[in-house]
C-alpha cells in the first residue's frame, strides 16, 4: 500500500507536464494563424485624369541648399560685426579729440620710455626721471615748432616776391611753349580765379572762423597729450595691470602675453619712423639748400613731420618742395629737386625701412595705403598718422593670440593623450596583477602587507596613505 501514493504522484506530475506542453503548442499555433489588426482603410480607387497628385512638401530647412544656408549664417554674423564696428566708430567720432590725444600720447611715450628706463638704471628715482624726460622732450618739440614758425615769418616777404617773379616767368614760358597758350586765355584764367574768390568770400570767412575753432581744439589736444604722456611715463605698468583686470579670466593669460609684444612693436615703429624721417629731412633739406630754394630749413622740417604719414606724407612733402622750387627758381631747379626727392625716397623705401624697422613691423604696402586712406577719411591728418601703427600693433596681437591658441590646444591634446596612456597602463597592470601577485597569508606581518601593496602599483594597500593631499 505504500507504493500507491508514489505512483499517483508521478502520474500527476506527468499529466501536469503534458498540459504545459499542450498550452505552449496551442500558443504557437494561434500566433502563426493570427490575423493582424485592421489599420486605416486605404482607398485604392483610381483618381480621375483631371486630378493632380500633390506630393508632401519637404522641410523648408532641408529645401534650402547647403551653400545658401552657410552664406546666411555667415551673413547675419557679418552684419552684427559691422553694426558693432559702426557703433564703435560713432563713439570714437564723438570723442575724437580725446582718442587722438591719447593715441598721440602712446606714440610719444613709446619714444620717451627708453630714456626713462635708462635714467632709472643710472639710479634716478622714477618721478625725477619721468619729469626730466617729459620736460626735455616737450621743450625739443616746442623749439622745433617755434623754429619753423620763425623761419616762415622771416622769409614770407622774400617768398612772396619770388613767387610773383616765378608766376611771371611761368606765364612767359606758357606763352612761348608749344601748347599755343595765348595771353587772352591766361588773363581769362586769372579773371576766373578773382571772381571765384570774390564769390566765395563768405565761405572763406567762415573757414577762417572754423580755423580759430581748430586752433582751440588743437591746443586742447596738445594739453591732453602732455598730461597723458606724463602719466603713461610715470605709471604705465600699473595702468596696464589695471587694464588686465577688466579682461575675462579665461582670456587674461593670452592678453597678458600679447600686451608686451604689442608695446615692443609700437616702440620699434616709432623709433624707426623717427630715424627714417630725420634722414629724409636732412638729405632732402641739403639738396634743396644747395639748389638755392628758399626756406630750405622749414621745408626740411615739413618733410620730417610728413614722414610720419607713410607713403602719402612723402609724396605730399616732396610735391611741396617741387612746387616751391618751380615758382621761385624755375623749371630746371624744380626738376632737380624732384630728382633729389625721388632718390632719397627710393633709398628710404628699399634700404632704410627694411634695415631699421626690420621684422618688428611687417605690414604689406597695400594695407598701409588702405589704412592711411581710411584713417584720413575718419579722423583727418591725425587718423592718417595713427592708422599704420594701429594696424601694425593689431597684426602683432592677432598673430600672437593665434599662436597662443594653437599652443594651448596642442598642450591640451598632449595632456589628454598622456592621461589616456596612463589610464590604459594602469588598467593593463590591474588586469595583470591577479595572475602575478602572490596571495598574502595570514601569517604575514603588517609591514610585509604594506611592502606587498607598495610593489604592486595596481593593488590598493590595506593601510591608508601616510602623506597628505599631495599624493
């Protein structure tokens, strides 16, 4: 009787297993013969011939060609930049006198700062060294201006007589020239000039009044330039450090490195321009002096001053010397002055500027011409003077920042590569350590356990590190 329940239990288990198999088979059959749920009804009725099937419209962004999208993305950014530049130029135009005075102070400071540094190396304190350099520099500039004015006032009567004689000689030359100019035509030209002067008397008077305003603004600008130069010479380093604090922290290292390089470029430009202008003034002045052209010294000073406007200044000063020689000494002397001016300017352009300025200031001649023209249109003579050093400094700063960004990107890539290499080495050591490490027995002392942990770089030690956060 004891074997009957066991047999009944085995029979029940067999029936249960058979039922499960039948259920699985039934589910498979239902899955194979199941009908999918009906979706939305599709009308397969053919459309009439007069009905046109309109395809679905694509996304508008995908319909625009890639080139047009790139041009649009670049276009609105260019418009924003142009608007920013326009607003900046409007602000500069509103305070044009202050901006030009400060830029002129920067140029004068770049010329005088080496003298201050030399006096300080000799043991003179900063205050007296700055005061002595500034006073000496401004006195020299004032003497040059006074000398030019004195020479012009002393020779104005003689120059007027010589100009009248030159005009008479030019009239005789035109009458006897092959251009067939008659005396009636010359008198008509003179009459037209007198009538033009008489008709524009009011405009000439208003121009004279505007000239008084210009003189007042010039005096104000000179005072601002003097004060700015004095403080830049005395406290230029602190001013630069304060300016760096206004720069965002992320860009501060790059700007801090670009500043000294920009200052070296500006200093090299000012020194080189002064030397080149001095050589031009001396040699052209000697040439026109030996050719008996009146006011040779004032003309030489004008040549020196105009040399600070690259390319354009040399042409204007040379043309002025030629015109004065033409109306005072005749055609032959004017031609000889032209030869002297062209010879000196060719030596300046091909020998002096590359040798003196060197690679400190490398600006393409096209950039020089365009910058001088733009500076003259924006701010007159002052804008033409400061345009080229501004372009040279900008070129230096942009070049340095580009190199700094490339160097920083290379450094980060190397650090990332080194970190990935170190991580892969640590991972490899950790995967190899369990197969090579000898298991530590319970009979080892704590010192032996620490030694075992220190010899296996991938195995953590059981004891915490004894050093501080440096590890």
